[in-house]
C-alpha cells in the first residue's frame, strides 16, 4: 500500500492498494474512521488511479463531510451505556461509578477516556458472558471461549471451534441489541451459515430479532464515533 494526497483545504490522504481480484478502479470512504482507500486492479497504472480520485473529488469531500462527528471522551463529554447518554464528570475514590445521568471518573483528567473505555469493556464482558451462557444453555451446546475486540467490520463472530468474539462497543447500544448479537453468534455453534434453519434457531433461543437487528443496521456506525484514547 502507498499513500497519496488529494490536494485541497484540507488535503485528503488516500491509501492506494492493488488487488488481483478487483475488476475495476474503486474508491471507498470508511464510515467508521474516514479512511479513504483507492483500489486498483492488476495492470492499471498508478497515474490512472490518481486521475480517478481527482474526478471524484467533489463526491469524496461530500462523503467525508457527511460522516458523523467524532466524540473525544473526556470530562464534560457524553458517552453511551446500554443506549443511555451519560455525561462524563470528575469522580472521587478509586472506582468509576454511574449514577443518574452521569459517569464519574476519578484520577488524572488526562486518563479519563482510557478509564471510561476500561469500564465499558468490563461491563461488556459481564453482559456478553451472561447472555452467551444463557443462550448456549438453551441451545445445549457450550462455547469454547469468549473474547472482546474493537472490530470494525463485524459485531461478533463464532469460529468452527466454538470461539465467540464480540465488539465491546455493543455495551453502548441498547441492551436488546447486545442480547440479539449474543443470540446470533451462539446460534452459529449449531448452524455455521445464514440459512433459514439458522434464523429459525436465533428466534428459538432469543425470540423476535427484527427490531434489534434493524437498530444495528441503522445506528451501529454511531458507536464508532467515540474515541477514548490517543
């Protein structure tokens, strides 16, 4: 991969990559972090790719302008916990605490974002372990292990060896959304596909799932607005 810049105010960094599977030049703007990627098929000259970027300059700037504003978590900002907006305030003692509409964070103000992130990860693990255990018991199949990551392309996964992985950012979504993702991934312990049998199984162990699935599709990218540490 190489990096180029689309000139303007400001200049826009563009990552250029080649793909043997690509059939045409493509330009993609990540809705999560604003990264611009130019993909060139094999045999297409670099100059031709850069000319394509120039032709798409107006479209590119509009896509970047339409991205949700990023939120740097710190004192005075807001953060989500199970769909609730909490204001981040200075706390006392040693523990991060939630009370009413606030999340109180003690210690060094420069570490507030990192401490909020740590707290959210702890909450996410507790909720996801409980949900996964519950759905696995209903299914009658145990899972091998459970890990948390800050994934960009998926909210969860289940490996062929029964390992569950979830995005810890699910703790910021309404509780019903986290429950749906857990039910979805646990169902893959039995059905490693998205066949009708799979969706029937999700409904069997979880219940109706259309509403949380729709929320994740419509609002999921908003959970990536929040930045906790440099």
